[in-house]
């Protein structure tokens, strides 16, 4: 489960250190470039967390059914990965809600 974005998949307008000049061609439309920008990265991260949770659930069921091919250690590691991914997703959601609230409370 990799929640990091590589610099190659990030559009120029979103890449850290890549300033967008006023009047340049890469404005708001540039964020829809390679990989779908922020929304694409968020969607892939959510899919990754969901897949980790599904795998954890599957392994738990296999252990409960006493499948000899599935170890308890492997199951516990999968559960912890799913838990960490969910907690990270929850923190991102809380930060996004806080940023939205801060922007909405700004006086124009």
C-alpha cells in the first residue's frame, strides 16, 4: 500500500516547487493532466485502503475456517496495514474538512 505520489505522475501545476506564472497555459486546466491530479491520487489511495481492508477481512475468515495455508502472523500484519491505512485516510479527511472550513470562514 503506497500512498505517495511520484513526481513524474504529478502535473506541473501541483508539483512542489513548480510555480505557475500568471497568464501561462497551465492554470486550472493543467491540474487535470497526467494521472488525474489530486482527485485521481485521492481515488487511487482510497482504492488501495479499501483493497487492504478487503484482504484483511478475507484472511480473517480464512484463519477462522482454520485454513492451514494462511498463517496468523500474515493475518495480523494485514489487519495492521488496513488499520494504519484507514487511520491515515481519516486524518486526510479531517484535514480536508478543516481546510474547507477555514476557506469558507475567510472574509473577502
